[in-house]
């Protein structure tokens, strides 16, 4: 067979599979995967990273058929989805914490559009997402994630994979950890607002002539915003370790995906 772009058929198929896993991962990971990042830049970045990773991956033998190639491409896309989803769990926790705070303050009826997910999120949730994104870049966590992507080709080699039941269990554990992170972020603010509501309830019983609803709404907003400002350093304490643990979570999950020499059962559970 003739070479393709100066590559042997096996090397070209290897690069194609590396590119698919890389491109799908980059399209889902925080900050880089958002719509604010131009599509042309995403493709160029994915191609550059895929080429660098390709240089470290041993070329596979040419796949026997077009069906086998399509099967391998789907397998690599699924791996990219798993990596991107795990990487986004921390940001989902931050957004969920912000929604808890907004519900307590009374901002839950006011929504804005998140540029990363193109979904409506609460005001405090969007603010904390921006802070989390800045911390993500400041701590070079995106570079750790790219390094984890490169290591994934050692944990889950090309071209095919077999899913096992352990992957669902691992992802369930990581979701639970993200939920716990959201509670840690939101707990101080929620506790302060609960005490405020409790004080307003006691005030309503002691002085029924006072309109608690008129007094309470601006008081809740004031206490909530003050507590958000006071607890901002908490994000810099909780999020960097969570970001640093993402590559290990990815490797743990991918370790449950076994390499398969044939395409027949590569997508079987």
C-alpha cells in the first residue's frame, strides 16, 4: 500500500486514532472545550497535541477493514468522552455549589448563560465557575490533564477496548467526591444564611408588626454576598487538590478498560 501524507498505512491509522481521542477530550475539558474557544483553534491545538503524542506511541499494524477502523475510532471517541467527563466533574461541583447558594439567597430565579456549557446557570454559580476557571489555569491543571491524556495511551493502548463493570463504579465514586466538594464549598454560606433565616423567624415571633419579608430579602442578599466574598479563599484551598487529582482519576478509570486485539467485542460491557 502507498504511504499517506508520508506515513505508512499503520502509522496514519495510529495518528488518526490518537487525533480522535485527543480532539474529543479537548472538546469536553473545561475552559478549552468551551464555545468561547474558536473551533479552528481547537482543531489546530488537537492536531498539534495529537502529533506530539503520536511520536511517543508505537504504530499499530494496519487494520484489516474499514469496519475495524470505524470500530477503533468509536472506541477512541468513547475514551475521550470518559476523560472529558471526569475532568469536568470538579466544575460541575462548583456550579452545583453556586446553585445551592443562589437558592438560599433568593437568586435562583435569576439565570445567566454559561459560555462553557451554553446552559443557564445561576449568578453565583457563574461567578464561582469563572473563579474556578482562573484557578484551573493559574495552577497549570490544564497541562496536567494533557499529560494525563498522553499517559492514557499507555494505560489503554490502541486500537480497541473492552469496558468492564469497574468503570461505572469508579465514575460513581468520583461523582460522589464531586458532590462532597460542592457541599464543602457551599456549607459555610448556607450555614450563615440558615442562621439569618432562623433569626428572622424569631424576630417575626417576637415583633409580629415587623414585615419580615421586606426586611429579610435584602438582609439575605447582603449576608449571602458578604459570605461569598469571605469564603472565596476557600476555593483556592479546595480546588487545586481536586484539579491535581483529575489525572489519577482518569488513569484509575481507564485501567478498567482492557485492550482488545480484535474489534468483535471492543465495545461490549
